[in-house]
C-alpha cells in the first residue's frame, strides 16, 4: 500500500528557506565588510557587488 502526498507546500517552504538563507549570507558579508573597512566608498562598492558575487 502506497500513500501519495502532495509535497508542493514543503517544496515552497524549502525554496523560501533557501532565499532567506541567501539574503542572510549577503547581510553577513556586508556586516563583515563594514567591520573591517574604513573607506566608505570601498564599503559601498563591495556591498553593491555582494549579491552578484554570492551567486557564483
């Protein structure tokens, strides 16, 4: 006997969790950049490119 289950909701939750994790990783990197860099222009440049570099 097999029981079929709709996993749509579980998959949607997993996708949302991955997106949330990625956003938190970007924020974490931005915070680390702020903590170690004194040059505001460099910090802003690094933060602007974080989402791009984190997808690689």
